[in-house]
């Protein structure tokens, strides 16, 4: 079992590179991930997402009304 | 998929490799069921659940107990944590299978617009929530006579100190240590000598609901949902799973971790309701109480120790949530901006996320010291807003967890989708009911 107990400096990085590559999965390395492309969004999915955004906008307005009423009542 | 090859090994990789090396050793020496392996792999699930038992949540539970006693809300809280498990388990699979945080995955799969939109949603809500955590820190320590400025500054320094350890493992273990104090509500509940029969009856009948269904009842329903299932949890747990280095081989332990977190958090939540049910039983009007006032109100009935424990619990709830929620913002910012997004990063590599984390916490802490702010209302409304913001977040989650191109064999099956969609429908309905009753409050006065 090999543990790297050195502090995080460049020398430590060079010494342990092989060991790090052996221990971690390739896509666990912070700078060597597989690049995932965009998901092809269907019309239905786009509609769903925009519908949800409209929902959020409406709910923010309703929350605003609730806050206004509560603060007004408090005053 | 296009592979980007790089020869760079960062300090983040080295630290994660140490953690993974320990896991590999434990698995080799003790087998898949060893306690040591479990100890090494738990963390994100327990932290996310106990983190969500935050200041506003504990005050919501306290309000619930003081307003309705032991009844409908006991099984309802169990249901909300079951919902939380369904949602959070998906983030474990996503993180372990894709090795990407939630914001990063939305950004990559749905494009920059949705990535930044989700990030903005999260950062705004997290900031509001952070304010409420510092309110809890102030309230909890205020019970012991600590001046507000000292309490808030101390809380901020604790958040900064834990995070700036620059080591995920250290951050996780210290935060877990703090989070165990969430169970301090258990002895407070035991001091009330709760009736097992009454609790069992409430679980079987979902009753009583004193006063029936009215605006207060609906607000507490929303607050309790908001106390259990919120957007930051999705972003935090997935990013923490990735930062911890969990892989597909660790999925079972990730699920156990999440289930354990749900059980512990539900226990603390129900014990808070049981504790403040004392106030309901003694007809104490607690509708405008803050955290410390609950602690003080319990003293005449349960003694000074109960009040002190309750106050410590409120302080702990705020502190742990401030640590985890600010980490969630920092992770998401790093993931979408393309910079370092690991608590294993050193200050040179990860300064942007550490800056986001400490600046957000610092501003939130400062705001709490503004005189005459309507603190109780802010605390309750944050949970409600969190519920309203949840449906879009969970829809992205379900789309991603069904994305077989990145999830492979770990994509959701029929049962998981059924449960996930059911939870989404419940959350959307809760939001709609809240919205309709806000515009037409007379509907509740029949």
C-alpha cells in the first residue's frame, strides 16, 4: 500500500502521478474527463422545460404577493 | 463522446486518490460489507439530510408541534423524508455514474442557457437560505447571552475555517461531527415523556388536525415539504459524491448513506415536533416565536436543560446548513464556470469557489445584523420559495437520470421513475395549492 503523505506541491504531484492514475478511474481525474455533448432535446422536452420556467415565474409573483401582504399586515 | 487527454495531475486528484486508496484497501481486506468500508463511504447522504434539518426547518417543525401537537404531521414528516430519499438516491447514481456535479451535467447536456439559469436559481435561493441559517446561529447562541455580532461572526469564521481546510475528507468529517448534534432534539423530546400510543395512533390515522384545513395548516404543509426536499440538496449531494470519488461500485453504500441520513433527520424532526407539542398541550401561543423563544418557552415545562439543548440544536442546525449550503453554491459555481470545483483544491487552484463560498456567507451573515428585519417571516417564506423552485430542478434530475447515454445501466427503471414522477407531481400540486390560496384566501375560510 503506497500512500502519498507529502504536501500539495509540484514535486509531490510528479512523484505520485502514476499512483494517482492507477487508483482513480480515468474520468475522475479533474482535467481529463470525457467531454459529453449536448442532449438532443425533443420538442416535448423543450415544452416541458419552458412550462416549468413559466410555473416558476408565476410562483415567484405569488410569493411576492404573499410577502407584500404579510409585511403590509405587519406594518 | 470525444476524449480530452491531459497529463496534468492536480492536488485535487492526489487527495481524492488517497481517499479512494483507503476505500480499495478496506474493500480488499474486509469485503463489501465491512464497517470500515461503510465508515469511509458514508458522508454526502447523511450530510445532505441533516444539513436540510437547518434553522428554518427546525423552526418550522417547532411551529408545527406548537400549533398542532402530536397528530397529522408526525406521519407527514415521515412521508416527506421518504420523498427526500427517492430524490436524493437519484443524485447518488448520477454522481457515481457520470463523475459530474449536477450543475455541470445540466450545463453540458442542456446547454449554457439552462446551465446558467439553474445556477442563478440555486445561488439566489441558497443566498436567502444562508441568511436564515445565520438567523438560527444568532438565535441559538442568543439564548446563552452571546451578543448577535459575536455569534454571527463566530458562525461565519467556523464556516470559513472548515471549508478552507482544502481537503474534502477533513471538511466532511468535521461537518459530520457538527451534524450529529442535530440529534440533540431526541433527549428534549424524551423529557416530554411522549406517549408511544399517541404517536402510533397519529401514524395510523394521520390525525388529529386541530382546527382543520386552513391557511396556517397549508403554510405548515408547504414549510414541512420545504424543510425536507429542496434544490440545493440535489446540487450538493451529487457534487459531494463526485468530490468524494464514489464510483458505480460504491452505489449500495451511497444508498445506505442516504437512507441513514433520511432516518436520522426524520428522527430529529419528529423529536422537535414532540418537544414543542408541550407548548400546544399548555395552550402557549407560539405563532410568532423565533428559535430562541421556543427554547425559552420550553423552560417552564421541561426545565432549563431542555431549553439549553433546544438552543444548541437551533445553533447547530444553522451552522451545519451554512457549511453545506455554501459548499453547494461553490460547487455549482465552479462546475458551470469551468474552474476548479472541489473542496480538495488548494487555494491557488480553487480560489474562485472559495471566494464565492466565503463572500456569500459573509454577506448573508452581515444582513442578519440589520435591525428590525422580519426574521420569522423570512425563515418561513424561504422554505415555501424552496418548494416552489423544486419542480424544475427535479425535472432536470429525472431527465438526466433517464439519460442512458451518460447513465448506462444505472439509468432509472420503471419503479424509480414512478416514484420520482409521483414526488414531482406532489411538489407541483403543493405549489399550485399555495399559489391559488394566496390569490383566493377566501377559499380556506369556508
